[in-house]
């Protein structure tokens, strides 16, 4: 297929048919306990530019304890329900349309303290292969294995995730 680029002036950028459509219901979905994580656009699909995942947290579900990442940012966009998000200072309920951006080293976490389902998108940038982290968590969850504190720390550190104690030092 060939394309003509309109309004290009003297410069002729090339155009190509290279988009990827992920149809509704076709993204890989992982089960972490009772939480579903949909790998809508993992870093492997976006050439590492970003990763976009959907989280569906059932009522009362725990999520991620306070933690940081050193090599990528993480942003949250609430689709439905009211998850509780940590911005490094305060846990706050966030309704549909709420957005939280967490730069590298920013303390954050999430959970669902309500009696209704909460759904949100998480954008990782750049698109570090977070899908491997969530696949490993899903495997641990499905197997029923109990990891030691040292094994959890190793798993997290291999995937650039470091738990933070909010009560320490202050």
C-alpha cells in the first residue's frame, strides 16, 4: 500500500500502515488473587515507549502497598468505582475521571476500600516490561506458593519495585 502525505511542504515524511489494534476483550488478562490485570498495551507492543494496563479491583481488595520505582513513572486514571490512591502523603479516594501521576522515586500505592468494583488504567513510561512482573505475581498467586520476605524482596527488586515504610524516619 502506498500513501501520499498532504501538506508536507518540501519535506516528504514517509507513511506506513503499522498501527496495532487490540480488540475489546482480546488483551491478555492475569489474575492476581481476585484482581484482574489486563495487559492492554504492554511495553513489548509499544517498542518500550509505554505500557498501559487495566486493573479491576473487587470490593475490599488490597492492591499495592506503598512503594517506588527508580526507572519509570506510573500514572493512574480511574474509569469506574472509587479506588483509594496514595500520592506519597495521603491515601485518598479517587472517583471516575481522577488522575494521579507518580514520577520516578515517587511513593504511591492503591487499594479498594469500598464495597463496589473499582477499575482504572495504569500507564508505565517508559514501557519497561512490567508485564513480566505481573505474570510472575500471577504465577505465584495461582500456584498457592508462599514466598518468604527475602523471596518477595528479590521478586520486587528484579522488577524495580521497592517497598516503602511510611512510618519510618518521621
